C-alpha cells in the first residue's frame, strides 16, 4: 500500500486545519469561553504553550511541521519522524480527550465546536494509523522502489 502518501495527505490536512483553527481560536478567544486560565488580553502569549481551545499550541505545531518535513528522508531514516508523529498524535488524542472530559462544561459545547473536534479527531486518528503503517513499511522494505 501507499501508506506514506496517505500519511502525507492526512498530515497536511492536520497542518492546514490546525493553522485555521489557531487563527479562529485567537480571533474569538475560544480558550477563555470555557474558563481557561490566563488573561484574555494576552491570548497570543497563551497560544504558544497552551493552545487556543480549538488547536494545539504553536510549539507543538512547529515541531510537527519539522517532523513532517523529515518524512522525506530516505528509508529507513524516515521511520524515526514517522514514529514520533504517531507518538505525538496519541499524546494529542489523550490530551484532547482529557480536555473534553475534564475541562469543559457539557452545556458549553456548541454544535460548531463539537463538529470541529470530531473532524480533528478523524484527521488525527488517520494520521496516527498511517504514520505507524508508514514507519513499519520504512523499516521492513529497506531495498526496492521508493514508497510515495
């Protein structure tokens, strides 16, 4: 299968979605609508390490973008950034579920925010599955035609 191509598609979708959600979260101060910590007038400071309530922190997105770029390394070296992306994806899923389960009031979830989280969930799960399969493929097939 062409796991690497599927991974790159889902990873690019995640990056585009995350950048859009970061802008939307900053513009609407979403993190503070759910009782988030910090000063709403300093939201740009909070976005760097805490996220926006809709997207991951900027630091995480920069690290993810670097790992995504490293997936163009030749095999078997590309297995390392692919495995790290899968690991970060699992950590992000756990953090997101914890935020939904523990930090947000049930009545405060609008249909729009619920839809955003569901779309993000599908994209991240697809990315984790394809990153894992691509990493395994990169390690198994050391010789032969390149996977794209």
